[in-house]
C-alpha cells in the first residue's frame, strides 16, 4: 500500500510520440576521424564470431556475393557450417590459416577462380587438406595453378572424399589416378575441360576396391582414357557430353551383361549402332538419353529397347537427321511397357508410331514433342484419347492448332501441366480458354511467368525449354549449308562430328560446339 509497483508502467501515447520528436542521434563522421576517402573497413574491428553471426541473417546468394567483397568475408551456410565456398584467387593464401581455424569442420568445399586471375596453388590445396581432412565433397573450378603433385598430396590427406567435381583445371591423369587410388570411398566423379587429359595422357586406372557410382565427362579431347572406369561393375550413372573421338569401343567394354548401369546420357558423341548394341546388354538400364548422335539409327534404338525391359525414361534428340523415326519408335511401343517419360526432339514421328506408343505405354506420365513437322492435330488427338496417365506435356515447334490443344486438355484426365512453345497455329484465344481450367498449369509464348514454374525436381529434363542447334543440311554440291547461312565443307562437318581425328582442329571444334550450347553445368 502506498508503494510504487515493482514493474514499470506501460508507456503512454505521449511517451511514444516524444520518441519520434527527439532529435536524431549523432552519427560518426568519417572526416572527423581521418577517413576522408571513405575506404576504411569498419568490419575489420568486429570479432570473427560476431561477423559470422551477422552473415547468418543473409540469404545464400548474398553470402556468396559477399565473399567477393573482402578477403576476410566468405560464404558460410548459416544453418550448416560444414559448407564453404571461396573465391580461390592467389591473394587469399595468407588468410587461409585463420579461415580454417574458425571453420575446422568443413566437409563440403568449393574453390572457384575466374580465368583472368591466378588461382590458389598446390601449397594452398595441401594446407586446406591438412586442416580439413574430413572433406566429403570438393568442387574445383578454374584452379589452373593446381598440378598433379598438389592433387596427389590432397588425396593422401582427404581419404574420406565421396564426390569430386573439377572443371577448367590444368592437372591431368596422374592427379586423377592419385584421387582414385587414395580415396577408396569416392562415389561421384565429374571431369570437364581438364587440359591435362590430352592425347598422350596415361590411362585412368581404378582400384578393385573402388565404390565409384557416377561418372560425368564433358568436353575432353581424349576422354577414352576413362575406359576402365566405364567398365567398372559398381557404376550406376554414365554421362558423356561433347567429347571427341569414337566411343563405340568404350561402350563395348561395359557390354558383357554384368553391368550395373541404370542411367546413360550420351550427347554430341561419335556413337553408332555398335555402341547402342553394347548398351543393350545393360539389363538394369532405366534412363537413356541419346542427344545429337547422328550415327545412331532405328536399328540401334530397337536393339536397346528389346533387351532393356526396365527402361522408364527415354530422351531422343535426332537432330533432324531422319535416322531415327517410326521404325525405332514402333520398337519402343512394343517393348517399353513401363515407360514413364518420353522426349522426342527433331524426330519425325508419325501418327502410326505415336498411336502405338499411346496405346501400349499405359504408364506414360511425361511427354515432350519438339521440332517435328509431322506432328499435327491428328497426332495430338490420338495422344489425348489414349494417354490416360499423362500428367505433363510439352510441345514445341510443331504444326498443331487450337483444336489439338483443346483436345489434349479435355482428353487427358490427369493432365496438370502443359507447355506450348513456338507453335505458330496456336492463338491467344486458346490460352484464355486454358486459363479457365484452374487445375491446369499452362505455359505459352508471351507468358510473363518464368518457364521454371513448369518444372519440378523429378522431371526437369522434360518440361524445360528445349534449345536446338541448327542441323547440317546437304546442298547437293558436296558441301554443307548450315541453317544460319554459313557454309562448311564436308570435311569440316565430319571433323565436328568426331568422324576425323584431326589434331589441329580440336580447338576450333570445341569453339563451334560451345557457341551452340545455351547452358553448361556439372
């Protein structure tokens, strides 16, 4: 009684108002303390733990960009301190000890350096391997100062490595052999534009106790040195992109019937029906991508689908060479009864083959048809009538109209996503008609929404925008005319396709291929 309450009273409205009427606090004047140029780093006075706590409130992209601002700043996942990504320029070498003193439990490391800068050298890589011996995933991009000796020392210290991805580096077969020798639990290997893998490179050897599960090879001059890795019994996924030379013999090494391969992706390779025949012996195959391999024909495709009964995903980019058509697709319809995903690009499928696929492949859920002048409203009507399990459909550059689109939307009861691109006979009226179907997600030309809204993690390869390169067209005079208007001789075309092993044309071949590619990634 008569005493003031122990807890402070709630402030009145006048008190709140007075807070806004007060004069603003005095801010630190840089000129008054001698920093007229404004180049003083005020974060230099913050303790490391305080700075790391601040970075936890930034998004992953902001943290990654912040690592480029200052040598002391680096990208650290606020929820998972085991990840670390560094701008691997040579200037950060003096700061590495303090970085890894604070982050001594890193298990996932990415080192990236642009091509205009000097990257970290062997000394830095060895220092990192000593302080982070528990690394399980490593990504190297543009680290051109790292040599085979550095990779050897790194492998001896990081024996728990499970995933290695390297691109645009200068080390070669010796460094990769050291990784395979010492990292017994390595499961995934991705190699892209490694300059040390040249014509005189030693073969890549795999130890008997290896646990390798996935291999990805991109833009290599002499990728055939990985032959022993392709033939390993533990391998599940094999992806080869834009590598020179003949690959039939490499694929034959894995064609004895004991392969464990479940996924094969071949893109822009010199592979013929001989290679596809070897792939047909992989009885566990579930996913097959044949992209821009002009020597593959209906015979090779038929041999694969006849023996690979478990095939669920099939992607074919025929590059409009007409070597894969109704013959191969009829074999698909007859033997691939478990097919769930089918992508046909530059393949002139007719009503006969599409009708057979729609009738027999009852489990087909995802279908993409691109760049075919033979597909019209009649073929789409057949698909709408018979593909009762279809959930996602993409069509691009075909001769369909509003009639075919409406038939598809009305005929497929489970259809949830539809993408229509570059079909000139399809008007904006059908777009509004489709919008009224609230259960259907639609993406068409002129939409403001991003195409990525049509994709999910399970089938990005089906509904993503297809980027096609102009195929070579013979002009009847012994030369070749490209769709863009440029004219190439027959010998030059053969070199591009890997039919000739011209040593002096390797660089120009990769240059032309890279200009045609819209994306690249590992």
